[in-house]
C-alpha cells in the first residue's frame, strides 16, 4: 500500500516509498508530476484514468478505480486507487490525496474463480440430470435447467416434499440427513412432469455443510429411469 499527494497548483506529485517499489521506478528517475504518473499507466488504460481524474476534479465524482501499470522492465501489474480532492474556500480544486495498492494477485484469484464459475455453470446446464439445492426446511432455493424443464419455472421456493407422493416417508429420510445420521440417501419416486406425465426418478441426496461443519442444506440429483 502506498500513499500519494498531487499539488494541482504546482503540478508536483509526491509518492510514498511503497509506490516507488510498486511501480518499479527509482525515486531519482521519477518526474514527480501528474504526467509522469500517467506515463506509467498502461497505454490502454490511460484515457480511462484521465477521465476518472477529471470527473473527480471537475464534477466531484468519487475517485476509486482499478487499472494497470507497466513497470520499466515491461511487467504489467494491476492496482486499485482511491483518492479525494481538496478544495479552497471558493470550491476550486487545489490538491488531491489518495492511496494505491497492488491487487495483481487478488485479480488472478478472481479471474480464476470466474473462469471456474463459468465452467461449472456450463457443466450444470449441460447435465441432463435434475439438480436441486434445498435448505434445512426442505425448501428448494436453486435448480439447474433440467429442474426447470421437469418441474416448471415456479419450482424455487417450493417444498421438495411437494413433488413426492409419500411426503411423510420422504421427510423422514431427509431428516436422517439433517440430524447427521446419514451423509447421503438414495430413493426412487414416481413424479409428475410439468406436462402431467408420470416419470420414475432416482434420487441421490447429500448434505451440504458450511466451513464450520454445520449442515446448511441438501444437494440432490435426480435421474429419469
């Protein structure tokens, strides 16, 4: 994390040691001006950064943004900047102060999670089996496209036992999951599809736990057999 201050009256820009290290620029080689900072910004991000600065200085907009920088050795890093404009008694901008932090590793993690999420979403959409997630009250809070196709678009918010003929027996089996007696159960059930046709489904149900090991719901898959 580094801090900076830009004197708009003299165009002097001062950086803390952390920014010099982050940007890879020796103190004696830095031009100590707004233009010198802009030159260190990735060419594709410069117009965006300038627009954000102008919006903060002239329109009073919040200055909070992510952008790339290019170090002298060519390495590209991602940073987040936060700043605010100080004004004189007449409201004229006179200086701007703020902080900057390197978020490169954080962004790599976010990008990797996004890619994984995208892959998982594609997999779930492609799986022909029905997948539903329910909470400890047996209420369905998520399903994949196959679930919507079988039960209809209003499946979310319904009790899973709504779709089973013997509700008491099904509730007892789910209770085995919720009280920790079983970690997974298997059952078969004739159920009506949205078009009214009866189909025999094979269900595999497994408990979902939070990071502390507490049971928070059940994930179930159903295959038309």
